[in-house]
């Protein structure tokens, strides 16, 4: 069952990427709409990932801690 769900999610992701490329080349209006939704979904996922990092107390500091040269 989980395999079917993962295949469906993968198919949606690949289809969205195809629509983004097709829309950049001047596809029909429905392709542009799907491309906008795909790009919006990517932005939302990226923003939620950033928010979860800052809530964990990372604060955007690199892995070295910034004290390598002291």
C-alpha cells in the first residue's frame, strides 16, 4: 500500500517538473497553472524547512560554530 502511495507522489512530482519546463517554453494555460502550483509547493516546502530549523535553535549558524580561528 505504501509503495502505491509513494509511486503516486513520485508521478505527481515528475509531472509537475514536466509542466514547469513546458510552461517555460510557452505551453497551454493549464500547464502554466500546474507549473505555478508546483513552484508554490516547492516554496512552501522550503519555507517550512527553514522555519523548523530556526525553531530548533539552529539560528542559521554553520556546523563549525564559527570558533575555528580563535
